[in-house]
């Protein structure tokens, strides 16, 4: 065998060996990918089973494992949400919030963004205990409910978000009224006016609007700004003429109102007594 033939034979042998190794690598890679998918599915299944049994910490761990094993899989974003839900179900709000914020950052184009924002808002909302102390939770809940309402209008979450926003406005109005009453009792008129006007201007649909208007009537009348007092009294009368707060504002401008009301009641009672007496005389 001459040198040329030997060289050709040697090159062919190297090529065949390389091809053989390449086929093994492809086969090995395919097997590994198949095994990885099986692991992902198995981990997700274990997470769901643990969640159903109430073992939320183990469930969250398995869902996080799914995402870590195969970030590009379809189960990865779903698992991230399921991990957040697992924490939420057991009232681990801070963990659920962390998972949801990470989901919104890592998966900004996923189809379940409506649910992620809604659940995030709920996590904050359910931590509200006292409107005088839990202002951060109130503000954060309102922020994410507003996102649901504005960005996902045609979803089932939007309906409940609107309802929750009304409740939050009631809570915020109650907080303003609480502080306003404190300033009112201390005769710090300017500070009280600012609080009551906030209720009238920003939370006009809440149950506290009537009282806020009346308080403004009282304050302005007390400090001698009768024109301003009448303006808010007229506003109260126009919108809530049959309310007890309007009657109280009416008394501010009519000092003899209470006296006359009692006289009318006394006269009515006397008249009724006469009728009763007459009726008794007829049946005796």
C-alpha cells in the first residue's frame, strides 16, 4: 500500500468515526431531552397532588422545580403562578407577592397576566385590617385592582376588581373622616377642612360624603365664612335632602328649628291624646 492510499484510508476512518460519535451525541441528547420533559411533568404532577392535600410549601417547591428544570417549557409560567397560588392559599402573602411580581417581570407577555395582577391585588387587599394603620396595603391593592380594570376590562376579574375598588374608597374615606374628626375636636379648622374636602372631592360616592359636607358647613359657619357654609349646605340639600345630616346642617342656620320641632311634636301628642280620650268615652 503506497503512501497515498494509506492517507486516503486514514482520512476515511477518521470521518466514519466522527460520524459515529455525532450520531451517539444526537441520540444521547434526544434521550436527555425526553427524560427532562418527563421530570418536568412528574414534578408538576407532584406539586398539584401536594396542593390538593394542603401541603402548600412542598407544592410551591415542586412548582418552582418545574420552572428551574425547563424554563422554556409551557409549564414554566403556569408553574410560577401555581407556586404563588400555593403560598396565597395558606395566607403566606409575602411569599405569594414575591412570586407574582417575579412572574410579571419574567413573563410580561403571558396570557394569564389578568389573573396575576388580580391575585396580587387580592394578596394586598386581604391584609387590610385597620384603615388607620394598613395604608401601604390599601394603596398597593388599589393600584393593582385599577390595572385589572383598565387593562383587562372584559374579564371576570374586572367585575370583582371594581367592587373591591369601591370598598377601598370606603376605607380611604373612613380614614380621612377619622383624622378630620380628630382635627375638628381639636378646633384645628384648616386641617379638618382639608380632610373633609378630600372626602367630598375624591370619594364622593362613599357613605361618608354626607357627613363630610355637614362638617364643612359647621366649620365654615363657626369661623364666620357664612357664604362657604351655605354653599356646602346647598350641595348637601340638593343631593341628600332627606338625610339626617342635612337636617343637622339646616339647624346650623336656623337656631329656632329644634324648639319649633319640639313644639310641633308636643302639639301633635296633645291632639292624639284628645282623640284617644274621646274614643274611650264612646266605648264606655
